[in-house]
């Protein structure tokens, strides 16, 4: 009979790199979904804050400030040297109503850079809300 010593080490050497790529890929994927969730929640809440303004208020400025304040409050910093500035605009829909559109696109920076190359992916979130202006009594 031949000695089989060392076969477990060879099997580990073959399987370990694949296992590590899988674990790191799952971590990067979870990081991606977490950041997309933060951006989506900030955008949705900020856009809603801008859509429900007093008649003398400016929906675009209010929404932009609310989005930036939420990102700061949640300690979200844009990767690299970019600044998280949302694109906010008012459009008129087919029923002649004002619609506030908010969009934010930032580069995604993975945890490790092993699975997703740095700067290869941008996270984008967008939402639309009908503007509801009200007057103080």
C-alpha cells in the first residue's frame, strides 16, 4: 500500500482559493446592497420632503438639502473625491401636475476590490414624487 499522507493538504490547497473568492464575493455583494439601500432610502425620504413644501418654499432646494442632510446623518461618504450631489428637477406630467424627480449616482467601492474592480460600478437610485404645496393657515 502507498502512503496517502499529504492528500488533505493538496485538497485544501485546491479548494481554499475558490472558497475565499466565494466568501469575499458574498461580502462585496452584501456591501453593494447595503450601500444601494442607504442611497435609495435617503433619496426617497429627501425627495418626499421636497415634494411636501409650503407654497413659498422651493421643492428642488428643499429636496436636495434633505438628501444631503440624510446622507450626512447616516455617515455616508461618497467614495473617492466625488461629492454626493443629487440631481433634482421638476417636470410636468401628462395630467399637468408638477413632479419632483430626484436621482443620485455614485461610484461603488467594494470592501476588497478582489471581485468587483474599484470604480467599475456606479450605484444609481432615482425616484419621482408629485409636488404637494400647501399654505400656512
